[in-house]
């Protein structure tokens, strides 16, 4: 079996660098190391397919001479797909652990849907309450000062602070 | 009847897809996954009957002939593993459904839990029926990817931390395994197990040794044997109880199964059996010494899990008929007992609110049923006669004494010590958690104990009635299963003997895969 020296060197370098990077305590680096090592192994499998040849599509005569070995290519394709899936999962894991690191103690309090709904509706009520207040104050202001039409100081729903200003003007 | 073979992989995968589609409808999801696993259990029992009567079944997927296509093989060992793991998966699934219904799915969010659980099952079954190394790798990856999801379920801080260790160790071992496959292919030009078993023997000794060691290292990490076992006790205990139970029972046995195949089909002749004996010795002792030092039931059980893998490695290293017979029997026994113990621990955690033995007391009075459920498998694991643990260990020791040699005797002695220490560790749990009165506990009160103190002595068994019936019921069934292993030990040992004979004489395997004369 003949093997390409370039590919062999490439595979070993990928392997060495990947393992070195994986030694770090940083999850992102571990992911990078895993990718490097995974590619190194893929090239290693490719090396095992022996001498290169033409595309492995056998003619009807069944003459297989001079064709590349298709089996390692199948392995590599499968391994790439698996690595892809695992990488996606690791990225999610890294994101989650970063998130936990940012939040500290609060990171573990996972809100259920019920809690989130409650929180949302509480916020909506609060806003609605603010709006009512603002409208009420705007109406009061317009009562105090008949010259100013109520429409000229439209109560801003989110910025209640602007309304007392209108009321203070007279 | 070969059409039954692929079903064990296809059905769980279809089930996984279906449960994902109907993830909004929890009832339907539960129905689907329980139904699928029930069918798979029936199929594997049918396979066991067929294979035991009529010999090894082989399926060439897609009609591609053996060395090129994907081959699925079911021999007696595969069939035994299929049946026992399908039973365990089904039992634990029902338990987790019970827990999910009771807890409002806090611990096991159903929408992800069921699909990943079924993918895990499909991966497991795929490993057991894989007829070539690469399919074995794919099966491993399927079950590992699913196990990553299950282990980090809910992604709380603790689980992410534990999961990270597990995932990285698994990734590295998978890469090693893939590299080993590349080496094997480079040396022999095939990955078909049957063809490998013919070609590997023709290779020069040093190449054989390299391939042998490369494969074993990959599998050893998965089986958690001594030098590469330290990831296990750190990662298993944090997962939800049903997940831990499945992992403890089945995932390590997948590694043991792969080692068993490697040692019998690929590299017969026990080239590395001295190494394996040393590994078995150290696994037994280091594991059990770790268990003795633990104060948390889940961690303690994880360490006994590591330790008892040593028994199986010991049987494999003996490579004799009696040794392999006892190993197959021990694998079956250990899968059921370890799974059951973790399920009972889940019940203890529900009642006591913790699994630390320093913080639990008086459970015997509060929950007598659960005490019994813990006591029986605990004695079984410790190897008290007449339970199956005793039978398995005696089988292994007898097989070792036939072989002789100082190292074998040392391992037998270590096995006996391990058995005693297992008993010691589990009885410590029994004394602290169940036996001692709640008054002996100082400085900590669990919710259970508070409720006991309020109502005092009058309500024995009140706490127990608050645990979901489905969980307790499943656990009772599992405990009955472990006990039934003892009653069926004779037929089971015979079956294991036939499986071991198949392993030692791979001719039926080769004929089934490669066909009559063209091998």
C-alpha cells in the first residue's frame, strides 16, 4: 500500500494541534480541538484507502482496475455528518454554560411556561395601569387649562413623565 | 424470519420521529414511545427464541453481499443483550412516565425526553446487532449523542458541568475508536466482523497487537474500566433518576459487549488476557474502595458500577467456556440489578429530598415498602446467596479456579473482597438511611422528616402513599425481575453457556454472514 506523505504529515499535525488545544480548560478551545482532531482522523481514514484512482463508478463490465476505494470515502462522509451534529450540540452546550457563568446563582432558576406567562401578564397589567394613569393625568391637565386642547398633549403610553410636565405648565 | 432483525433499530427511530412530531400532545407521545418499546421487546424475545432454536441470523441490508454491504447479525449473545436491554428500557420508561406525571414534567421535559430516549434505544440495539465495525461506531455515536441530551436535560448548572466531562471523554474515545477502525481497514481492507475474524489472524503479530490495543482502548473508555473510569462517578449522579438508571445499567455494558466481541470474534486466543486480568483486578479494587468512601447513594452506586465491570472483564480475560458463560450471566444480572437500584434511589430521593446518607434516617418506618425494594437488590448486588449475584460470582470464581495461575487467584481474591466491600457499602446505606431512627439525625431536617414529626408515630406509610403508584409499581416489577433471575438461573445459565459456545466457535457466525463456502 502506498500512502501520500503530505496527507500523513497533515493528519499528524492536525491530530497533534487538536489534542494540544483540547488540553485547555476552555470549552470553545475544546470544541476547536475536537474539530481539528476529527478532521485529522478523517484524513487518516482517507490515507487508508490506498492509491488514488478514478471515480469508483464501475462500468457494466465490472472492471474495477484503477478505481479509488470508495469505502473509506463513505466512512469519512458518515464521520463528517456525525461530527457536524456533535459540533452543533457542543455549541449549544458552550452557549448554555457561558450563559450560566454570566448569571451565576440565578442561572439555575428555570422559569416554566406558567411563570413566564404570569410575568408577561403582570407586565401588561402594569403598562395598562401606567397608561390609565397617564390618560387620567392628561385629562386632569386639560381640565385645569381649557385653552390647551387635550389632543395637543397626547398621553404617551410608555412615557408617563411627559404628562406631568404638561400639567405643570400653567 | 430475518425481517425481524432490522425492526429493533427501525422501530425506535420511527418512534423517535413520531414522538418529536407530536411533542405537543404528551399523552400521545407517552403512548407512542411505550408502544414502540413494547413491540421492540416482543420482537427481541421472538428473536431470542428463533436464534436459540435455529442458529445465527444475518441480514444483508439493501441486498449488498456481506463484505461490502452493511450486515446485521443476531446470534445468541446479541439476542440476550437485546431482550434484557429492551426490558430495562421499557421498565425505566414507564417509571419516568410515572415521575413525569407526578412532577408536572419538571425533571423530564417530555418533548425532548421521549425522542432522545428512543434514539438511545435505537443506538443500543444497533450496537448489539452490528455486523461490521463501522456500523458499531455509528450505533455508539447514536446512543452517545442521545445520552448527551439526556444527561444535560434541563441544562441546569450542575448537569452542564457534569455533562461536559462526560461529553468530552466520550468524544475523545469515539475519535480513538474511529482511528482504530481506520487502522483496521488499512491493515485488512474490510470492516466486516466476520471477514475480519478470518483476516486479522493472518496479520503479523505486532500489527495485530496494535489493532487489538487500539480497539480495546476505545471500548474500555465506554465500559469505564480502571485507568479510564474516572469520568463515570462524576457524570452519572446528577442526571434525573430514570436517566441515571438507564445509563448505569446499559451504557457501560455496551462497552463490555464490544470488548467481548473483540476478544472472541476478532482476536481469539487471549493475546492480551494478562493485561485484561490486571485491568480487572484494578477495576474491582479501585472502584469498590471509591464506593466505600462515598456518602451519597448515587455516587456510591456509580462506584460499585465501575467496580463490578471488573468481574465481567475478568470473565472475558479467562476466555474459557465457563468464564464466558459466567460473564454473559453476570452481564444480564448486573444490568437488571444496577438499573433497579438506581430506580429505588430515585424513590428515596423523592421521599427524603436528598440522596446523602448523612441526611436521611428512619425510612424503614416511613416507607417500609421502599425499604424492602432497596434491600433485595442490595443483597443481590453484594452477592448474598441465593441471589443471582452470588450465582454469577461463583460461576466466575469456578471458571477462574479451573484455569489457575497466580494472577487469576489474586483476581479471585480481589473479587471476593470486592463482594464483601460492596455488601459493606450497601449495608452502610441501609443502616444510615433505613435502619437508624430519625432521632439520631441531627442538624438537618428534610421535608419528609418534618411531615413525620408533625404527625408523629401514627401515620406509618403515609409518606409512601404520596409517591406515585406508577413509579413504585414499576420498581416492584423490576425487583421481581431481579429475583426471577435467581429462579431462572438454571435455564439462563444454560442459555449463556450456548451463547458462550457460539462465541468460542465463531464458525456459525461466519457461515451466517458470509454464506456457505465463499468465506
